[in-house]
C-alpha cells in the first residue's frame, strides 16, 4: 500500500498542549521532526521549513500513551488540542458557476466543500471556516465560499501593494524597484512599510495621524475588490480582505486588463513566481506547472499560540494546460508554544496546505489527472478518556475505485458504532455497529462510491483502544464494473469569425489516467460546399479551431481509454462571415477619406494586399491604357468573389475575380485627376473597398495663366499656425507644340505671404492638367525661403468666382502630399482635382486656355 505524502497530518487528532518544555518538545517530535529556519522578517515570516521525517502509527501511539501516563504521574493538566478539521456534519455553502462548463462547476463545488470541511477548526467559541475561492481561466469557472468572511491579510497584502504601485500612471522608480522586489521576493516588512507610506500615502504620518491611502483605495475600487479595505489604524498587515477579492486581485496581476499593462504584469508575475515563502497554492499543484503566489501569516493579538495564515496565487501550465487561481484565508490557528527564537505557524500552514490540496487535486481530477489520490488507508484511533474519533484526511474513491472497506478493531466488552460520511456534504452514506469479541463483524465493504469520505467511530466505554480504518480499492471479482468509460465534455457552443482561430476548451477524465482525445469537425447549416475546419492540435483538450467558411459547424471531442468504446460529446461553432479586405494605397488622401463620402471609406480596411498597379499619383497620357491590379485577402478561403471598378469618369467595369485579384485596363479620354475605386464582394455579400488616384494629362489640351491674391487663413502654415496675411500667387505653365510631356517646358509658379517669412518659387514643373471643365492642377518641385527640397501642387478653378489652393510639403516626406505638410490653405480637403476645394481668391484672375 502506498503511503499518502501527508500521512503525518493524521496525528492532529492526537495532539495536546503541554505547558512544559520537555513534554512540548516530545509532542513536537510526536508530530514529526521539524527544523525551522531563522526568521527573515517580522510578523513571523521565515524561510521555508524542511520536510517532516515520517513516523509510524505504532510509534506515535506508543509515544502518545507514554505522554499520557507521564502527565498523569506528574499531575499535569491536559488541555485537548482540537484537530484541524471540524465535524464534517455539514454541507458548506459554496457558489460555483460557469456558463461554459456547468458540469465542471458542479463537480468543483464538491471539492470546494471538502476543502472547507478539511479546513474548519472547532474552538471554544465555535467552528471557524476558512475563506476559499477559485477561478479557472480555461472553463471560466468561479467558485467561492458563500460566507465571504473578511480576514486580515497579514503579508498577503503585499501583493495588492504591488498591484497598486503598478496601477499608477508612472512607472516604478529606480528608488522603488529594489524595495518592491525585496517586499515580494523576501516578504520583507520594512520595505513594504516604506512603500505603503511613501509611495501609496497610507499608514500614519509623523504626528500619528492615519493617512487617507487614496492611491491604494483607488486601485481596490478599480479592481472590483469591494471587500478589501485598510484597517482604521493604518497598519498594512491589518488590511481586511476576502478570498474572493484575492482572486480579483490575481486576475488583475495575471490576465490582460485595462488597469495594468502587459509589461507591468510580466514584471509582477516574475516576482510572484519567485516569492518566498511558499505554501498553500503549491500544495499538490499539478506537475510541471508554474505557481505565482503570495502568502502571509501573523499572530492574533498578543496570543503567541493563535495565528492567521493565508495564501493566494496562480497555477499555470502542465500537460493539461492548467490556468487557474486559488486563495485560502484562515485564522484561529493554534500552535504549540515551541521553545527557542523560531516562529513558524506549523499547524496553520498544514491547515492551509490541506485545504489547497483539495482544490488543486480537484482541478487535477476534473482534468483527467487522478495521480493525487492513491490506494491508501486512513485510521481512527480512540484513546482514553475520549470515546470517539474520526479520520482527519478524506479518502478519495473514484468511479472505478468504487468500493471502500471499513475495518474495525473493537475491544472485548465494547461496542463501536461506525459511520462512513461524505466529506463534501456531511451526509452519512453507511453506518453500523461492531461488538467486540469473537463474533465481531469487523469489516464492511461499501460499493458504488464516488467522492471523498471519512470514518467516524464512537464507543460505549472509556477504556480506549478501539480503532477503525477505511481504505479504497478497485478491481477483482467483487467489482461489478471494473473499468468505466471516460467522461468527456466538448464545452459550450462557440462563435467566431471565419479564417480566425477560435479557442475551444473541453475536458476528459478517466480513472486509469488521461484518455486519448481527438477533435473532429463537420459542416452543418449554412455552410457552402467545401467548407471545413482544422484544429491547431486535434489531440489536446485546449486548442483552437479555424473554419474556412461561415455557417454552423459541429465539433466533436472523442475520448478513448483503450478499454471501452470511445466516448463523444459535441458542441456547435457558429462562424460569422468576414468581408474580403482590399488594402488602401499608403499615404493616399481623397475626399472619400477626408470626410465628404465616409460611408464607403468605412468599409475599406488596410491590410496586406491592395492596389498593385497603378501606383498612387502615377501619370498617364490621354489615350494610353491604365492597367489595374488590385489584390485582396479573405479569411473565408471557401468564398467566391466578384469585382466592381468605378473609373471616376462615369464608366464602370465588373470583371470576374482572378483568384485573389481584380484585374482590368481602361483608357481615359480627357485630362484630369481620377480616383479609381475597386470593390470586391464575396458570395455572402461581404465587401471591401479601396482606391487609387492617377493623373491623366494632355499636352494638346491647352495651358493656364493666373495672378492675384487671397487671404491666407490661420492654420495654413504648419510652422506658424496663427500666421495670416495676404497671399500673392501667379503661374503660367504651358506645353510647347508637339511636346510629349508630361513635364511642361514653359512656365513658373510663385506664391508669397505679406508679413510672413514664406515665399515659394517653382524649380521644376512635373505635369500640368487642364480639364475640360476649366479646372487646373500643376505639380512640381520648389524652393521655399531660398531652400530647395519641397514639392507642391497648385489647384485653380477658372470659375465664378475663381479659386486657388496651394499644397506644399518637404520632399523628405515623399513624392506626393500626405500628412506631413508645410503649407495648405485648404486643409482637410482631398487631393483629387474634383474635390480639392480651392479657396476663393480676393482679387485677380485665373484663365484656362483650352
């Protein structure tokens, strides 16, 4: 039979308080040898204790009798030390919910009840339950003890101090950083007090007045920790909290949220992963997981034997992809008055470890790992003058480990009444009597059990020595069903976008170990032929599924234990269509994106792909073909697509999509600036839009002359937004006869502002457009204030009234205007000639000679 790793906890039921050093030391040995480490901080924080040496039941009983006799001889008064756990005669109030996995939540509630019963202590003033809470990120399961009692934090508060410091807008300073790290890594009180007072404005000032602690309270409110508040006296270790609030705190420290950024959370998690001391959260944590935690313990008032002991943190990783939070808060932990300078709440830590064991092992079992529970025995020994006893540690029985044997040793002349009790719900599942003597019915096998159980004994005489043992078994000819099939759950129905990974989280459980699992998918309603889904890893419980079309897919999780037929469970995935996206050309700005026609612009999305040809602001001569190639992407790889092209001259085209591209060629008959719009639409009516502007010139279309002035508005000049003044302009660009273009060989563009150090003189003209509707545009390079390196576009309308606009930018920002401008007297307008919105001139004339 395999010995339980925490077998020595059974000795709790046989501990006594002995007010002498010799007997106390002897009873300390009876509990198991411990070698404490010298304390590193106040409030009882010390290093990690060494493991206890094992001790046989027979040896403990011998020493117990020896001590009892010794006390009787010496006349020492004996005060019973009540064992950690309560009577188990109750069903603790627990709330456990999960919309995604209600069965997981229901099963976890039983483990939470067991944990409460394991951790309940009975004192002279009644029973004291621990505060416990649990949150599983994978199944979105939240559990907490309904009696959400407040406990003082002790040094557990240091995790919330860390959270409050990271919540501030400013970074942790170079002076604060070593204090923060010592506070968490070593649980140092002096550094915590400095940060509490100086960085968070808590504690007392030099005059003894309690500070408002505003920064800390603001963090608690933002984190939703409505059950946590500083003590009126200002001591950080006397901060009140609840187990549920500690889960809320660790959510903020370990998962994405708006309160603490990713880099700061990474810093916090690294510290909490290395924090000392370590207990509770680490007790029976799943193998190969990372535990990020903070603990705390302190004395209760002036009583050296009464302590509060707490732990909270995260368990993440391992073969099952665990990611959950747990918190355990306790007080009224009674300790032996150990001689010497060492302080460590051994009983309290064992109590917290035993509580956390049930939480951790429950999470493990519900994820298919039963290695926490071994075939073992738990014993109950009645010693004089007591007439009853119970086993301390619940014994676990699985679905295939489903028979429990009760063995009773009743002394001659005594009758022992035994009860087998459900450790989670306080109910008696079986009971009977064993009468001492040759005809004693000393053994009873109970079949069909699944859960955790303890054994209670009561005898009718006070001679002592009666005992009982419970043990779990599996297999053999008496077992009516030696091997059960796995339990499997595919999780809730899901929603997501086609082409994007959708997280799935199932769970499977088998008493013989983790079963083989496999995900499969099949198309359902609304899926076009060829629709399918793939899993990132189909052979693990927690993975992602990606579907290539919209509609409803059924995903199935199968579990196979290699003995029984595979077990299946199904969930639905409703996949939404995602419109194809066709990227906008970089730096382009038109009226559509500038505010005059934003409806269609909102459809466009900038991603990989887009207009490959023509390039933005590319120049073509009238009559030359303009080739268009617009590439697009669609996460729905099973979709089909159609293209629609508006050439901006009143004509359109609707070519069939060529794979993931729209292709067409067009010839423009007149000069102008044309914004070509391309829309792609999938077979589910989703569409994406992009555009590109081209220049079409005609050297035979005429020329332009202009001269006059206008009021240069505030905001036009980037370097001096408040500058205004009269702006003088003149230009006369012209193609020579038989010019091929696009650059005009004649003409000049000039602009200056009275009283403002801004004047422009063209250096080179690059193209000229004189449209049939008397709209003019000319582009070139220029010097401004005598300095080269600028580009410009001048727009002019020969209309009533005449209008003029000048856009200037540094060529270092590109060959055409984008968002980096030097001057623009009609900011926020588009760059297409039709939507350029030139400014009305004050005096002068603009002439289109066409």
